[in-house]
């Protein structure tokens, strides 16, 4: 049975609504003011709340704001005998699903309750099915709840179970290998080898030997036969990191392996068949490399079947607090520390920094700070060097600066619009207009 909370300081209204709604469909609880309602809502779940607008001490608008701060999303129908358009708009903006002016039609009220309860049930079902779907995927090593990273993970889900070749692009330090491993771990090949070949770590001749193997005596120093990484990764996945660094001659041999699924070891004429899925990564603009004759166009179109672009850290600053907590947990174990957190001032400083080295640089900064930290909380002083490194040369336009300031303030206030507006010294209405204009969509309680 659906439980309804009636919140109104007039007892006659509560009695009348309870009598009308207490049938087979609704179980009724009631509260005489906003404070009592908030206490009861904490203790139990409700299918809907009928909420009076004007009440002493804690009014209806304040109740909605408190519920949003606590991330409680129970459907709300606002009621008032003194209804005005601005109040109705404010209530709807805060999350009320409908607004009724007393005296209202009781049959209409029943229909409204039935509609919003059903809508809420459908929404919860959709969330449940999405969560069940997410359980099928293993993203434990990837930290981030920003919309940018959610898009990346959606693309991983789409391609992981397929044999398709994937190209991962992005700046150095953005976590391209983590995404490659996520593709592998969520693929049918997860029980087979995952082999990494760092293409920038070897000269051209050594790289060919690493990838394809060589026969004994194939060149000076080849004292025994060597199996290459393509063979090791047979039926598994080969991750070609920094593929943009491969020479043209090696690119030609790589193209043949991708096309024909066979190759010869260095110094051999015997073809070896392989079934190896290729995931490649680069921090270079391969189209520019093609124009400058440093990368083969035919190879590019072979590896660029499905592209996943990893955003730089400066494009997902809302993930910085989560990443910091992740690295604190990691280095507490490695360094035998007992650091429990980081101050808001320090987080704010980190979020003001552009991180040219991306997540790798953030990790190094947190490790350094934890080594220097003598307390359980890391404060701003441990990150003073960032203020010296960061200038205004990359600040961008005034609009870009304003957008970033609003976004960071919203995150620091856990998505609470009212607190954010107060922190920025603007009206809530102005903030909502700016959020819409800048396409910023951070939900209350999601900016932690």
C-alpha cells in the first residue's frame, strides 16, 4: 500500500484529507508542521508528500530544500490557500511535481497522487534495471562520476563484448590503459591474456621483435627463439600503447597482422595465425600525423573502427574530490599512513589547478603531500607550490572563468543551488539561468 504524508498546520485540513484518502489505496501519516514532517520522513519511506506552503517555523519551501540536501526524492505536491505564481514557480523549481490552491477538487488530488506515484515507480524501476545492467560490468579501477566519464564508460559497455578494434585517444596521464583494461575485463576474452606493448619504449627493430618475436640467429644477439606479444596474446587482447610512435616500416607489418591475422617472426618465413583483439592508444593527433607522412592512412582506418576519447582532468574537475579520496586510501596502505581526508581549502586549490599531467600528476601530488603530512587531515599548506605553478595564462575568456567558478562552487556545495547562489553572491534565479546557459547539470548530493 502507498504511504502518504500530509503536512499542514491546520488540523481540519489533515483530518479531511486523511478521511478522503484513507481507503484501500493509501495509508496516511500526518505532521502538524515542517519540523515534525522532516523527522518522520527520516524514519520512513513515503510514496508522496502533500505539503502545505505556509507554516510556522519551517515552511514548505524550506522542507523541500532540506529534503534535497538529504538526497530524498519523494514526490511532493505543494498546497496553499494563498497561492501566487512566484511561489508556485519556486516550489516547482525546487522539485515539487504539482501545486494545488485550496480549496481544491479532491478527485483531482487523487488523480494527481496516482499519476506521480506511478511515475516515481517507473523511474525507480528504470534505475533498478540500469543498476542491474551496471553489475554486469567491472569498472572497479575507474574513479569518476562526471558526465564526461559516464559517457566514456557507456562507450566501453557498447564495445567491450565485441571483437572490434578500439582506438583510445587522450592526453598523457588521462588513464588510457585503465580504459583498455576495462574493455578487456568486460569482454569474452577476460580469461585469456591481456598483453601490453609500450610502442615508445623500443627502437624500431626491437619493437618488431617484441611484437612478432624472432628466430634464433635472426640478428646479432638473438641467441634463442623468442615468442612475440601477438602470439602471447592469442585469443586475448593486445594493448598497443602510444601507437603513434611506431615507424612507417613497422606500421606496414602491423597493418598486415590486422588485415590477415597472421605474421612471421623476425628471421622466419613461416606464417603464424593469431586471433588477437587489438586495443590501441595514442596522445597524438593521428590525422595530423597522416598529413605529415608519419602515420599510414590505411592503418589509421584499420585501428579507428571505434574511438573512445578520454577527457583531460581539467574537463572533469568534479571528479577531483573522488580521485583524491581514492589516492589517499591507496597511499595510506603503501606509505603506512593514517590520513583520513583533506581540507575544503586544499580541495578548492586542487580544483583551481589545470593539471597538464592529468590524473598521473594528481596522483603524484597527493603522494608527495601525504609524505609531508604530519596530521590526519591534509591542509592547503601542503599544496602551496600549485599556486606558484598556476598563473592566469590558461584562464581563458571571462565566460569560461565564470563557468568554471560556478561549476566548482556547485560541486563544493554538493549540488545545492541555494547555498551555491549565496556563496557566489547572486540570486538563486540568476544562478539557475546561468546553469542553464552554461549547460551545467550537477544534481544535489552528487558533487561530493
